[in-house]
C-alpha cells in the first residue's frame, strides 16, 4: 500500500465523520423546529426571584370531598367501560 492510498483512506474517514456530524446536526435542528425553546436563566437572575408561595394544606373536610370526587370519577369510568 503506497502513501497516496493511506492518505486517501484517512481523508475519506475524516470526511465521512464530518459529513455525518453535519447531517445529524441538521436533522436534530429540523426536528426541533416546532418546539418552544426554553431560555436558561443566568445564576444571578435565579436568586433575584422570590420563591413561589406554597398552597395551604387541605382541611379534613376538603380532603374527604376530594376523595369522594375521585371515587365518583372512578365509578363513572368503570360504568362506561362495562357499558361497552
């Protein structure tokens, strides 16, 4: 094998890698076209914001009401499933 063939082989390998990287980057960019891009906050901005207030805990009456609503939804779903 002469030097010319070795150089051509190495150049083909490098070109293949470069082209594949470019094609993959283009496909990834095209597949993200419709998605919203989130901006990353700078560390200084993250500390300037106040923490979000936590929701108050539910009272026992509210908790019982939520449980009844969940049970009613499950019963309605089961009734729809059995009606088929």
